[in-house]
């Protein structure tokens, strides 16, 4: 497959007239006047910008089905009266259509890979493959449902080596899993060189609880179990001490920031500048659609930048270039994916229509992508396959219809 | 003109299958099976939601030309090294194309009316009329450029009574205008029953300065000049005492909140819950594209809600319904416009395509408009004229080309 005459970014500048050759799921050449051996009709890239596909570092994708079902409530009534009773009724079919609905949205936002923690990970994996996305998937584990732990390793064995799905380990949090459960999860992750995906230091209550009961912060506690390493994706990390930040840096753990969800649930604002000064690898996620309520990583970039500026009292903090790096290079590093517009990279890429007023004037494209982007993802390609072309995703209407049916069944 | 089979909102619920009849710039009927006397082909509303057009309560629309030109800088170097030198070179032609570019964006975001303060208000008015939008326009006035004050009343006389343009008075701020200038502006506004559009209590420095030099807050100072009334649009109001809030309420002054711009420039977070408890009429604006960097009021709604929740430490603060009210009813009240989907209202309305994944499942539509909306404005109608239909605005490419030319000239 050949993309002709597209613009690419180089050191923040727009380079027009480039061709991108894709063969067998990989980018094999980027340059001028390239030829394609295949019979595929080339994709016309004129007026468009090619960027590597984005990674959404934290989702509960099936919860897209619960979007707008319960907002603006205190955390405990929200969980106890709304989310948990509904989740208790969730079937595989619900998860299948919730995941497919979420995939539609990811494709429309230029997200080619997501990292998920939820129930029914096999169904999630199957639905994701059918949709053609790349994903890091983990079945959620906590002690209230002891049967979940036993399903972790079989799930990993079933999906290990898959082209699109990378299985991972998903202990829900240090306060919902016993030490024994956490150590068991760590052992499985070590054995399979798998990532651990965990909610960490999300609320002040969580951190205060650990300090009182164990004399350690949740970060220090996980470190005492040997769980901080470069395969850890620690999500939220809102309430960190400077010592926690340096410990995460020393252990090369990854932090996934979810600013929008943290604001909406009033968990607080993560100390991202401190984390980045400590040289922690920070990337971005949206969290589930029931607490965001979309999966839009461009919105996440903007809100993260402006909220961090305000928190650190200087507009010079958190530049557009810096937040763009979190969403791209830092995410590639966290998930160990060879992404980028260069030969050898995975053919996960996105074309954005620059002929939109929010990209005009074409002054600083990275600033526009971070601060003014309000749509315009035109084409999404994953693993060399076109999932959306000129804004059209085949089968979209049917998926939305099915999702609506499942939602009505769940809430009836 | 007839819109057939569209959905409308009633008490937060979706009512499908409604027709909306538009005659001579007004909505004349909303109901079922309506007939149109005109020969116009009806607009098919199936799968779409009609909402009243939104009002962007604070812009510097010509500054859309400066989008992305200078970001992530401290306030004074940003103004002194970047914005002011460029503004010194601004011509009427620059303003014309900056405004038209801004109008494109407003139309795409479902904004049918905006309230502006900037240089060359006649050019802004002319360009806005050519584009077909409704606007409240004021020429900016401050003492550093004494010639501006003399232009205020002639501008008002020229545009008073226009169908689309309502002239207003725009003293930049209490700290950039002398008491004499402010009183002169007030006198003009009173004589013409015009609105006063002013930046107020935006930064902590501004408020501290007033308290030190006058022993009054900026709000109290304006009140001592008799400027607080229902024709005042006080923009920003980030640093208010509870007394300021009650004073604004007592005088029935309107507050225009610009959360995104306030965060990006690190001015702080306005005490909206306190303002609303005091029963102040608060509405929303984006500020100029050089400090936002777009004009998207849907984004403004979401960021406002989640930032206020976090600031007041409860997810129950600032519900979707509440922020939707700021963007609709409160704005109609501030600008004294008869809007809404009812007979007699101005035919300023917007059709939104509900067949987008971020509106699925169709659980709580107001929640979706506030928290998950990421595009889908399909048709924008102002004063009974269709400015965008199915996402197409005639002449859009030429305006973007001209804006790009003007930007290159300005920065060369």
C-alpha cells in the first residue's frame, strides 16, 4: 500500500509531498516518488498530515456501554448504586458490543492501540481483533471476586504471540488486592515478560490508608513487593510524594496520567512536572467512558497541558511539544512498540485532514494538534490495514445499533 | 424553510419526529406534520438533534489569525515580544480575514452569535455580516491609544438597529482605562442602551493592585462608578471575594467565564459555584484563539464542568445540566436574545448528527453534549439562513487561503 504526497512532521515542521510505503503490516519506506509493487490503489495524501497512531494508555473499553448512564455523583453512591449493580449483570455479549463501540471511537480519534483492564478479557481480545485494533489487554483482578485470579495465566497463554493482542496482568489496585494476590500476579507477569497494569495512588484516601496501615505509600509498598519495573504501567499516580516520584524513576516504571477522569471524579491533579523532572516515563490515557466520557486522546493532551500549566503557575510549563512527546514517544517506550514514520516501524498510522479552520493558519502544527484540534481524523491504518478511510468505517451503524440494544437490556 | 423529523430536547429527554418551521428569520412553529408555504426543499432531520445556536460570550475573533503563533510563554514576554508587535502591524485586511476564519470555526462548532472586543470593529462587523453570523461587537478602548475612545460612539451610531450586529462598548479593563475613560464609556453605553464588555478581575496581580491603590476590589471600583448592571458582561472574574460575588448578583451583572484560557495563561480558576450560589448570571466564552487556541464552546463546557468539580472537591458539583444551562439560557439572558426552539424565537439553530459513536448509547443526551461531544455539528442556521449544510460551508477553502496569506504577511 502506498500513501502519496502526504505531509509529515519533522522537528515540528511540516514536510509536504512525502510518500509512505507499507508492506506486510510494516512501513518499509518514507520518501519521495516511491513505487508500490502491489495492485492497491494509492491513498491520496494531499492536504493531509500523517502521524503515527496514538496509544490510549488506560481504558476499560467495554464501559463505553455505560457512557452517560451515571454522571455527577459522589464516588461511592456512583459505584454502589449505579456502576456495580450494572456490572453484575454484564454478559460476554455486552462486553463484545461495548468494546466494538469503543473501538469505533478509538479509530475516529486516531488511536491505533489501547491498554485495557476489565472483565471478560477473552471477549475483549476477540472483539478487538475483529475490529482490527492493537491492544494490551488484562483481565481485572481483585480479592472480592477470587475466581478472577485463576483466569489470568490461561488468558495470557491463549493470547501470547498474537499479532495484535498483547496479554498483560491487571491487578485492580494495591488496596483491593492482598499481598498474596499481588505477588501471584507479579510472578505470572515475570514468567511471561508481561506488563502489569494497575491503578496506583489515585485518591488521597488510598494513600492515607497505606501510610496509616503500612507506614508506606502505595508506591513504596509495591516496590517492597518488587513490582516497580519497566513493565509496570501505574495508572493515575495523582497523590505522590517527591520520594515516590524518584522511586518510580529509579525503577523505570511507567506512569499513565488520566487528567480528565481525575478531574471529573475529583481525584486531583497529578504532579506531572515533578514526575518529568525526576525523568519518569509518563504517557496518557482517557480512562473508561463512564468517567470521562469519551476516549479522545487529543482532548486529553490539551486538558493535561493547560491544567498542569495552571497547577504550576506558569504558562511556560508543559509546552505543546512536551505533551505531544507524552502522547507519542513516551507511549511507544512504555508499551515497547516500534512506532513512528520510519522504515521498519509498525504500519499503525493516521491521516489528518489539515483543511479544517482549526489548523489555519498553518503556523505551529504541534500546537494545533494539542491545543486546537477539534476533529479531522480522516484515515486510520493499523497493522497495514485501513480501518477508516475518509471518515468512513464499514459496519459502524450496525455496531452502534447493537450497543444501544445491549445498553437497553442492561438498564431495563 | 422546514426542518422535518428532527429530534429536540425536552426536559433533558429526546423527542424525535418534530418539524420546525422557519419564516422570515424566526421560528414560527414546532410540532408534527407541519407544512411549508415556501418552495424550499425541506431539510431532513432524521438522526439529528436540533438545538438553539450557542453564544460564545467572549472572543477577540480577528486574533484567530494568531493561533499557534506564540504559546507556552510567560504573560509579559508573550504580550511584549509576540502579540503587541504583531498587533501593531495589523491592518483592516488582516482583521477581515481573521474574522472570517473565526466565523468558519464558530459555524462548525454550532455557535451562531459571539461577543467580541477588538480593533477595527467596523471591519469585524462587515466581515461578520458577510459571513451571516450574529454578533455583539465592541471596539477595544484603553488609555495607551487615546484615539480609540473617540471611535466608540460613531461605531455605535453606524451599527445600531442592524439585524445581525449589535454594537457595544468595550473598555479593555479597569487597570488599563482611567476613571475618566470608564465614565465616558458608561455614559455612551447608557445613552444607547448598549452592553459594556470588559475584562474584570482576571489575575491576582490586578486585584492586589486595586486593593493597594484604591482600597477596593476591581468589582467594587466599577460599582463605585455605577457600571455594574444587567448590561455589563464582566469577563473572567477569576479573583473574586464572596462580597464581589454578592455585589455582582445584586446589580444583576453578567459574568462570562473562560476556563480554558484562564488555565492556559495560568490566571486561575473562577469561583463559579460561589457565583452561582449568589445567583449571578454566568455564561461561557472561549477568549481569543491566541490563548485557547480554538473557539469550541462544547470543549469549554466540558473543561469548565470538570475543573469546577475538582476545585470544589465533589463530582456532584456542576452537573452536565447546570453547565448546559450556562451555555444556553444564561447566555440568552445576558445578551437579551429570544432563542430556543419555540415559536417567535430567532431562527438561530444547529443540527447535530447523533449517528456518531460518542453519542452512543443514547442514554443522557445532555451529558453527551457536555462530556463526550467530539464533533458532529452538521447544519448551522442563523437568522433563517443556512450557513453550513451537512458539514459544508461555501467558500471555506478560499477564506483559509486568504487567512494563511495574511498570517504570512504579518509574520514576514
